[in-house]
């Protein structure tokens, strides 16, 4: 199983619970994926159920561009940390 499979719940958590927050006023078609990293606590096990939760680590505006850093924890059914991810999203300003 590829280790990047955790990207699936990570994206869902980020889009559903963070990026969609109306207070951020993010227009999804203007979002670019800038950077990604993972830290693994253990290997994945086929058939296990994983859940992810995302939080905003930082928001920075520079020259009409917003840089949004999301931190995500991916946990197994017992609540044990499987992987932690960090994504940098770049939100382009008005054209």
C-alpha cells in the first residue's frame, strides 16, 4: 500500500473542515497546492479505518497572495497516531 494513501483523508479533512470555513473567504478555484510533507509513526495496515483532523497552523498574506499551512493528524480506530502531515496551500488573489 503506498504511504501517500493518507492524502485521501487528509484532503477531505482540510477541505471539509478548514478550507470551507467561510471566515477564511477562500475561493477554491484559486487554490494551488504548494508543498506537502508527512511524518510517520508506523506503517499502514490493509483494511484499517483511518480518520483525519486538520487545523490551521498559520495564515500569511503577502503581495495579494495568501499562504495557508494546514496540519493534519491521521489516526487509527484506537486513536493512535499513524501519520502527521503538513500542507501549504497558496491562494491566488484577484486577477
